[in-house]
C-alpha cells in the first residue's frame, strides 16, 4: 500500500524569510494513486496582515483568521498526519520553505527533502519551455478549473492530485481517480455551493464539520468586503 499526500498552502505573502506566514494548509490522502476521502485542513491565524496581492488571491482577511488556531497549535497533528509518507507539492520550495519556517518556530524537525515530490520539476521535464503553472497544467490535461477564482488549499490540492496522476501515469490514472470521486459532491469541487459543502461525504471529521461550515460562510462574506477585489472585477 503506497500512501501519498498532496499538499497546498496559502500564505500572507511570498517570502517567509521576511516574516510571512501560512494562513491555510490543505492535504488530501492518496493510496495507490486513488483518493481515500481522508484529508487534513486548517485555516490558521498568522498573527499579521496579508499583503494586498496575497489577500486578493486567497480572500482570507485578518479578521476572519483571528480566532483560528496558530500553526503551533496544530503542528503535532500535522507531523503525525504526514508521518513518513511522500508529499506531493507544486513548486515545493515555496510551500516547504514556509512549512519549515513554521516548524522551526515550534522547535520541531524540518521536512526532509527526500520525502518531497515536486510536480513543478516533473512538469518542466515533460513540457520544455512551456508554462507549467497549476492552471496551465490543468488546461493541458482538460481538468476542470471551475471555482478556482478564489484559491484555496484543499481545492488546489485536489487539482494538483489530478495533475500529478497525469504526470506519472497518463489519462487512465486520472480516469480511475475521477471514477472514485465523480459522485462525491465535494467542497473543493463546489467551492461556492454550501449545499454541496454540507453534503460532502469526504469531510468526515464530524468534530470539525460545523466549524468548517461557519468558516466557509464567513470566508465568502468577507471576500465581498475586500477593497478593489479582483473577484468583483472577474465576476462583473
């Protein structure tokens, strides 16, 4: 049984060395290249403001994040969850840099490079001199990008899982993935649908379900208050 974890983060800015922090972390679990339905997801209080550009990408305000756990509160759970599994990340240097900075603040061991599979590197080898952003790869492989106007760690982890399966095994691997998930009305696939969110059978950690619903509703409402929001321009 091969366990792999597909991980994504959202942050307050681009540079952890200048004090930027993680505001959201999302991981979905694969076994033998198929989703198990298990996941790890938290919004995090970064104890600082997000840069304007970062806030426009993820839509998470400081007010929304104020009562969320700090990374130190979930660090042990995070380490227990990843265990010794391989971790799939797109542009791993970015996410790993932020995660290791957070772990260092907690006086905990950094992630080991030999556990990381960087899909950016895989894609660059396959698509020489072409754009290999996550959006570009999704378009190359006809992966549905609906709902990605607002970036989210779980949504992007799901997209990345589909891209990863294409990169390592071609369309048949992704078809197997889609067959498992096509009847599951997940929050990451129906980003703006609260009905879909509440029906999501993958969000099986019942102790967090109501909190997640409230977080999600508040998140959507706060997006509307962002000054000069890029999402208002997109949707106009």
